[in-house]
């Protein structure tokens, strides 16, 4: 039986809870426009919250796991940074390529529907919104917000992987430990991508969207509880592990 | 396996090339089969009395269906590798089996979706099913081959801790996420509503009123993939290619250090600037849609004084 009240175990559960919350918070930063954005009828990236957050976070998981496998002595912060970099580069590449389609394939100027002027470039947004839409494309504020969000999510994924590998490696073979930790991290990603999509109702433009302030506190509290529960499960399944 | 720098860069370049092909073909597969968000319009059209000859599959969200296909290919490849098959042969057979299973899902999904629209009098065209399904299988085979090959390189040559099926699953989900975010906009935002003026934006009121006439005759999904192959597909390929290349390039050159992380930040800054340059260019090229009421008002006030 695994001792759940052991201080080290408690810290592990807390860290998993923290990283899950980081992922949940990260999803709010990513400008997701959903189906309307795929038809250039809303600002943001034209796909769903869950798929995008998980897609970028999992690339971060690949980079952080590779770093952990080759530099086992590397610090927790460096593993998190590796995850953040992989994840942010995936999302930035996606937004850049997506922006090319909005600009030259559909031919619409980028415009945010939530702010009158872009907080970074100070450029007018409202006059560029085409008739009958909620903005279109990926303006600079959305791009920056998305990169920050993806980095947070990737860092969260790297942290869960680091914690779980530290816990599972002494119990089972290294390859199996990586497999269980990887699949579990993926699960936590999906759980924490679904929570915000209920909160934001499918679309959010990023940190400047009024929805951000409205839903983040509720979603974060939900995520803390759910992620801690995930952490407890992650420790409990180790009870059956034999070398 | 420990590689020197030249060999590491060669492997990375090969992975980037495979990813570019996978991304491009994945988007074209989702266009020829009509999947993901733009398919909502194809699904809606019969309800608006717009009967059409476009394939309508949407097995699930694009990342999940591609993840399913890639993981199937990865599992079969792993089994064959354990049976001492030559790696290239194992990957080809794995991808082929995955593509055929994908084709089965596409067929049942098309038949099921159209059957559910019987009350809107949308017919199920057997010729469309016969001509388009092999194209879907063919596209998916190439995607699956590239993704499993990337997973094989990462696991066997580079020594990633995850196994081939799990790496293939992750790349399948990522290629779907990128295809859904990038190339689908070209299909949904431009090709489906090509009859409106170029660059005028897409009014929500147009929902479901998709274009049904082709350059010659009635439009089918094969006409759509011909159009999207000119821009949507290659742009998606660039998206995934950049992801695979730049997520590994800094650590390949600078090792597992903070310098590599700093280089990553510089790459992100460059991408942000490039996006800004595109934004400036399109805003200047197409201009505002509405007049600025504040400035107009201010000018009017100035004239009265």
C-alpha cells in the first residue's frame, strides 16, 4: 500500500495539482476561435480549445521527455523550460502559417473584436472587422498571448512528467516508467483542456478578452481540485507496480 | 545511438522534410474527405436547400482521427519490427493497414451522415463514394507513413524514451491540430464560399450557402482538393515542418542548456515579428471596412469652427 500521507508523496501530489492548474490557466491564453474562426468569422485560431492545447502541449512533452532521458541530472526548471519551448514553437508555427492563410488565402485583415485598439501595437481593430463577423485572423496581441499560453502549458506538462518519472523510475523499468508517465501526462492535458472549454464556451481571444477575467478564477479552482485528484490516482496506481 | 553534429542535422532535416509532407497531405486529406470545422457548412447546406455532391465524412475531430490512424500504423509497425521485418517494409505495411482502416471509417461515416439527412432530400451518391474514398485512403497512407517514419527515427535512432506507437499518436494529434487550424481555413473560409468578392470577409448570414458549381460541371470534393493543394496544404506543411524542425534544432546545436532555451525564445520573437509584418501588410492592402466615426466627427467639428 502506498503511503499517501508521506511528505514526499504529498509534495508530488501538490506539484501535479500545480502543473495541472498551470495547463488550465494556459488554455485561457490561447486565442481559440473554434468553427467560426475556421470560416474567418471570429478572431483566433480555427480549431477547438482541447485539440489545440493538447496538440501543442504534447509537442512540449516530447521535447521535455527527450531532455529528461538524455540529461537525467538536469534541473526541474530546465525540463519545464524545454517543454515550454517545444509547446510555444508548435503554437507559434501554427499561428504564423494560419496567419498566411487568413492574409493571402481568404484575404481579410487581422482584427480583434474584443478591444478597440491592440494593447501592444496600439492599432485600431474595430474598423477592420468585416460585416457580420466577430473579427478575423490573429492580431499581434492574440499571437503573443498564444505563445505565452502555450509556454505555460508546455511547462506544466514538463513538470508532471518530471514528477511522475521521479516517482515511477525506482518502481519499474525506465521504458515502462516513461510510457506510464507519458500517457498520464497526456491524460492530465486532456482533463485540463476540457475544463476551460466549458468556461470560455468554445472561443476566447486571449488575455485581453473580458472573458479571461470572468472565467479564470472559477476554472482555476476547478482545475486545482481535479488535478489534485489526478495526482492521487497517479500515486495510487504505483501501488501495483513491481520491478 | 550517439550521432555527431552533421549526422544529427541530417536526421533533423529528414524529419523536417517528412513532417512538411505529412502536414501538407493531411490537410489535403481533410479537404478531399471534408472533415473538421468547415464540414459544418457541408452538413448544414442540405438544411438550407443546398443539395451538393461533396463528400461528408468527419470521422471525429481531425486530431483524434489522425491520432487513431497514426497509432494504428505505429502498433502494426512495432509488431512487424519485432518479427524482424526490414524497417521500411514494416512502416509501409503499418501505414497501409492504418489507411485501409481509416478508409472503412470514412465510408461508414459518409453513409451514416448522409443517411441522417434523408429528410432534407440529400442523396447518397455512389459514384462520389467510389471515386473519393480511394483518394482519402491514398492521402492517409502518405500521412501515416511519414508520421510513423518520424516516430521510428525518434525512437530507434535518436533514442526518445517513448515507444513508436506513442510518438506516432502524439504526432498524429499534432498534425491534426495544425491541419485543422491552418489549411482548413483555406477550405472553409475561401473555397466553400468562393462566389463572394475576394477579401470582403465572410458574413455569418452566408452559413450553409456553399458553392456547388465547379470550374466545369458540379463541384465535388476532388475539385476542392485541387484548389486547396495550391495554398492551404503547403501552408499546413510549413506549419508542421517548422514545428518539428525548430522544436529540436536549438537542443541539437547547443545541447541541453539554457543557451538552447534562449535561442528558442529568439525564434519565437522572430515568428511574432513576421506575423506582425503580415498583419501590417494586409491591413494596408485591404484597408478598413468601416469609416472611422470618431475621426470623421472630429473633422466635421473642425470644419464648423
